[in-house]
C-alpha cells in the first residue's frame, strides 16, 4: 500500500476528486497547508512598504491506495494539477504498512477504497 501526498493548487482539487471518484477511488483526505517551494518569495506592497510573502496556501491531498493503483492516481493528479507554471506543487509517495477499517476490524488493501461487493448509500 502507498500513501500519495500531493501539494496542489486549490483549483485543481475538484477535477481530481471527480476523476478519482469515477475511477473507483472515493476515499481521500484534504487539508489546507501553507508552504514554500524553491522560489524565495513574492514581493508585495502593504501600506506603502514592501512585504515579501514566503508562504503560499496549498491543499494537501492524501490518498492511500494499493500499489497497483498508484500509477492511475499519480497520473490523475498530474493531469489536473500541472499548469506548467512555478508553484504547481509536488507529489510524494510513502509506503503504508497497514490499514484497518474500524467498524469491522477488517484489514489489508481491500478496505482502502470502493467496496466491490455492495453500494454504500450516500452519507453513510
Ligand atoms: N520538499 C518538500 N517538503 C515538504 N513540502 C514541500 C516540499 N516541496 C514542496 N512542498 C510543498 O509543495 C508546495 C508547492 O511547491 P512548489 O510547487 O512551489 O515546488 P517547487 O519545487 O518550488 O517547484 P516549482 O519550481 O514548480 O514551483 C510548497 O508550497 C510546499 O507546501
Ligand atoms: Mg515553487
């Protein structure tokens, strides 16, 4: 199992979420982050004085998938997150040892994403 951690622009999230859902990956987490990349900062004016902004807002998307599903997930993120401009973000891939569904105690990669056996009603 692998965890994909992607720092992306906010605008990229909704198309990525819709495509991952469509491809059978409904389960993910996001959080608001602030970060810096290679650029040293952006200089802006604030009440007449120069102000350098070092931290920019980003979304962090986290999604844990089976190893075989890693390429489709990274390709989906790249497709929508890449504009070609600096600040498009970065993807990290991290090994995951175990996943356990708390409700049932089941473990393994079967618990990660869409149920193959039955539909779960919205809101469940
Ligand atoms: N090595 C890293 N460790 C942790 N977070 C990182 C790392 N690199 C990038 N990030 C996160 O990703 C965000 C976007 O990075 P960014 O796209 O600016 O990377 P970059 O290497 O500067 O590439 P680019 O030249 O395309 O801007 C950062 O604001 C930060 O939140
Ligand atoms: Mg950068």
